C-alpha cells in the first residue's frame, strides 16, 4: 500500500526518525521565525537538512534546529492568565500624571520654605 493510499484511508503514517522544527533569523538583530519542519534520523542529519533546505533562501544570521518534542507549548486553553496584574500596566499609573502636574504647579520656592 502506497503512502497516498494510507493517507486517503486516514491511517497513521509511521515515519522513522524525529521531527525537527527550524527557526531562522533573517536580519542581524531580528527575531527568530519558524521556517518549517522535517524528519531526520539524527541531530547531525537534521543540521545537514536544515542547511540544505533553509540556508539557500537568502542571508541568514542564525539558525535553530530543535526536536519538536523539546518545545514546550502553552495555548489559549492553558492557564496563561494568572490573576490580576493590572499594576504592571501603564494605565494604572495615570493618577501620577495629575500628582506631578500638581507638584509642578505648586513647586516649593525659597519664599514658601521660609
């Protein structure tokens, strides 16, 4: 039975090796962005495949080749929000603007100190 026949039947495909994810930095100080994934039999082969497939697409300033199993993923359903942390948001410090205005307008002078 061919791979195409198995895919049509909905059967699971068993692929020998490990799935690796590739992330590349295309600008000197840019962020790493996912480029794709592939299956390789060893970490050395994964680096060879990453170089062959992703380094020919323009200049690259960094390349990460990571086993998919090593990536920890948090998604929307997970506990991403951990309580009220509005004190970290800028909006909670609006009252300070008024305080600074008040103290600036009513600044102490040598005359008011005496």
